[in-house]
C-alpha cells in the first residue's frame, strides 16, 4: 500500500461512525486485533510455503483468510455474531500443543482484547480496507511502527506517568552503541510497541551473516520483551511477526512483580535495551520485591535495579532515563 497512513486514517473514520467505539483508544485497540490477525495470516502463508509440516494454531474457520479476506464475505448481524460469539471466545481459549506453540501468542493477544464495534456493516468496511494493506515491504513495516507509536504517544499524554514511546532515532542510536550480536540474549523489560527489539533485529541482520536456518532460529530465540499493558503488548507482538519472528517471546506481564533475588544465572541476559516508564508510581507492595535499601514505588528506580540484576556479569545495557539519575550496584 503506497500510503499506509491515509489508509489507517480512513479506517478510523469508518470506526467513528460506529456507536460502540468510544474514542481513539478503543479505535486503536479495535484496529490492533484486526491487523494482528491479518498480519499473522499473511505470515502463515509464508510459513506454509517453506514448511510443508506447518500447522496453524488457529482453527480453520477462525483464520483471517476464511472469514475476512473475501470482500463479499459475511457482513451485518451475521458477521457481528461470528466475531462476538465465536472468534473472540475461542481465540481466548486456544489449547497449547507444545511449549513453543504460537497458540500461546494468539491467546495472549486476545486475552484483554475486545470487539467494540456494534455495526457488522461498518466492520465489513473496515475489514475490506485492511485487506488493501500489504506489509511485504520494509517501508510499510516501518510505517506501521511509526503510526502506532505516534498515536500511542498522543493518547498517553507523554510525560504523564512517564509513558514515552521512544522515537526510532533514539532506539537506533542506543542499539548501535550497545551493538547486540547473533547468539546473545536480548531483553526489553518494558518493551512498549517493540521499537528497541525491532532495531536490535535489524542491527543483527545488517551486521551479521544469517546464512542458515539455525542462524534464524538462534535470532528468534534470543529476542525477549515484557509489557504489562494489553494494547502495547498486542502491537509489540504484531511488530515482531512483521520483522520475521515467528513466535515472539513478548510476555504480557510486569517484571517488577517478581522478587529480584529469584533471578538465576541461566535467566540473566547479555543485553538489555529499554526506555522504562519514569515519573510514575507502582502499585502498593511492588517495592517489597526489592532490597530494603532500594525500596521505592518510583517506576524508573525499580526498573534500573531490576536491569542490574537481570544482566549477566559481562552484560551491557542501553537505558533511557531522566537527568540526574544514579543507582549503585550492591
């Protein structure tokens, strides 16, 4: 699609006509799960072409190609009934076939997602517009990332509770300085929409030699992110799929809820790249997961101590933090 930004705007304009979608946050969430399913379906086409044994974790009738891809497909009340009473309930309850099953990723994405639209006719219009988007080009993948980070930045009133969505120029600079390499474990413990991890993937591909299937598998196994909010988590997962990670390791969680003295050497990572939220306060009780000397509810302070604990002894980190910040290591 030559102008992805205008297409996204057209989709939002359609949603504004729907009585069930109230405000930009719900429009973005609505668009998010639809784009996730379409992008996942496109990638499944690629995986099926290269692996004759590939089996989709999504039941046949729930795959985008079988209910959404046909512009003359179901619409109105029939479409709405399918989405509300079949698609969502069943995707939320997908059964895992093994520990690395993509079903877990799909289930996690839909765990806190909702269909806000009340008009099946308008929903069909949105779906048909989404079907015009092609994410095969690198430029379109970057545009996807930029659009969502800008929208989310506007929604979250950047600076309130420390929720900034990091510009790509900053993530690129940090990644270049830290210089992650193929085979190193990489973590963003507050990954937002996945900007740092995307740049890490592109940096490794640009500077390394991914010549074998084993190299690609090593890259996929090395990228890890954690995001506690459902919408950025969904967008980060989608972002990883767009950038070739078949089953992204993006956890819907808050690492601050974990006691810092439980990190083992095998869990620690080589590289951490992140822009943790700062200026905000965590919920009561989170500070008890940290040593007495470092107990606070200020988010950035907790994340910095967590980063120190999660790094290997020879690990390195690139972290965006406010001015005048310092935390010594025990």
